[in-house]
C-alpha cells in the first residue's frame, strides 16, 4: 500500500485502516488528485477520520501512470507498499481489496462499463463524468441503489465549485425555483474575448485553441453539449426528476455574431452561454443557449474561463457560487471532497445516506421537461430592414397582434449612402411559440431584407 492521507493512528478517533481507492484514468485531473491528496494528506485525514490511499491506478498510457506514481514515492505515509499500476481497468474494478473506484476516463463508452462493473462488485464510485451521468445516470443510480453503494459526482458540474453539495444539502429546505449557470469555461472565455476585442467567434476560437484553452475538437464545448450535461444533472437534483439529457434544448455559440454582443452592450446587457432550468406549473424548462443578461447582475460579470451558478430558492432567495470550473487541482478538490464524503459514510445504512439525486428514489416527481416552444423568455431581435417610412410601425403592429410587449428599441442610423439599417428590439416575457409566429410574419414583410436574429433574454430577477 502506498500513498496518502495518513494512517488512522495519528487520529485517535478512528481505528479503521485507510480507505483503498482505485483510480481509473491518470490524465490532468487524475494527476491533480494524486498531488492534492499527497500535499494535504494530514488535513484530509483529520477531516475524513481515516486515511485515504490510492492503492491502484489504471491507464492505457502505463508509462505515464508509472512516472506519476514514481514521482510520489516519497509521499507514501503507509506501509510503503507500491501502488499497483496497470492498463487493465477491469482488474481494478474487480479487485476485492479496493473500496472506492474513481472514474476519470470520461465519455460514455468504456467508462459506463467500468462504472457498472465497479457497482456490481460492491464498490463506491466517484466520477467527474458529466456526459456519463447526464445520459446514463438513471441506470447507474438504480444499479447503485440495488447494491447499496454511493455514486458521488461533485466534480461533474462546475469543477471545483461545490454546487452539488449546495443543491443537495445546503439548500435542502428550499423549493428551488430556478438555476442559471455559466458552466462551460471555454465558451465563457470565447465570449469575453469577443466582447473585449470585438473579434469574430472564429478568430477567438482559433486563438483559444492555440493557447490551449479550447480542445482541438471543441464541439462539446462550443455547441453547448457540455453545459447541457451539467444543467441536466443540476435539474435532476434541484427538482427531484430523472436525468433527461435527451429532452434538453441545446444551442451553442458558434453562430453568435460580434455585432449582437455590441448591440446588447449598448442596451445594457451581456451575452453569456447559460444553462437554465426552471420550475413552471406544468413542467420543467431545461435549456442551454446564448442569453442576454443585464450587465448589472453579478453573473453577467463572470469573465474568462470562470464558472458561476445562480440558484433561486423560495426560502434562501438568490445565491451565487463562483469559481474554477475546470483544471487539475480545482477538479481534484471536488473529487477528493467526494472521497471524504464516501469515507465518512461507508458504515452508514444506505437508506440514511444523502440520496444520489437529492430526493428519495421513491419520491421522484414526474414533471415533464417542457418543449422549447413552451418556454417563457424575453427576446432580443435584430432585423435588417429597408430604411423606409412605416417599417418600424409594421413590425411593432405584428408584435402587438401577438400580444408581445416591447421593452426597448434601438435603431442604428444608416451610414452615408446606405439604404438599409438594423432595428434591435427587446421584448417582454412571452411564450416562445408566440415569438416564433411573430418572427415568421416579420420576416415575410417585403421591407425586412434578411432573416431575424433572435437571442433569448433573461432578467434573472
Ligand atoms: N470543457 C469544460 C469547460 C470543462 O470548458 O468548462 C470540463 O467540463
């Protein structure tokens, strides 16, 4: 046995031996978990009541795994036995001496198989894998309940921010009304740069890739899929509903134009990629899309790769959680918090642990996820129009017919010799299908010369 977080003897309260962890995947977060456990072993053991040691590591890149383990040799605090390093992850999840499996592989291929196999072998699981839980969470949690084991996933949402803990435990007295989060650092970095420099999406993405901020294949980030995985998980624990990623409405930022960021700014708004989930009378809204937010809101000022989650509960009111949503040690911070939680409750009757999705499994709600056409939102509309008398009147008449109230209008003065201009309208809250119908009528006007740009707007009040 090797590594970490001390033996029991230093802390008289516990006579139990260390908890033995099998780590699957030793990339950035795996290495960060190793480092933080080694550095803070004393503090962590004082909190957990017993040692937490990494007993086995599995990675296909076995040379890198050996290198990392070797680098920590001097940190061993137990018996000095070697950490088992293998490229056979199945042998780790089936190892009878392992208590907890930490899954840091990602994706829903082999990771699903390993997590289910670990549960079948009675292991507790800690995972940072948002995609896996958003898509296969119901199956995984059911299997874990059956076996009486924990599946902990703090690191899956907003990296180092303890938002799962806050939603599941800290806010447990509340009826949650809504959650709105900046939960993807890559896109927030791109939006901040677009605003600061007035650059196009393509130019900033390229720069972000060169600097290593964005993945070589950034699809999951820029198309909103990563954020949708995370908001799906938050929605489930906020409202006590199953995870339903397939019903989430997902739009990314790849077609967002610098022009709209500029006009929004002139009207007192910033555009952020928000993951939103809201309780409505007949269902739950679950959506990710670029969103105008008033600049005066705290969350509108979250810049660069930082994350923030805003939660509105009926008793507590508004709360906001801010921090790093990615990176080796911020994510390791969340992984180790889960390891400590699992360690503390290993001997607790499974029926008395915090339920996986915050609500008791037999008390889940069957509220449906609402289709996007039923979502309630305000809207930013940018229309390219012929600069002729009566154009604005035609447009506002269509909106009035659809019972859509206008909040603000901005009309750009046409440049010298130009015969077209932009009209920007902000509407009050309406149902999305009403807005769709009005836009179709507006686009049919002969004086409206191109398709409307429509971005949702949330006051977050
Ligand atoms: N790729 C994510 C982000 C971090 O950019 O925030 C991991 O979920």
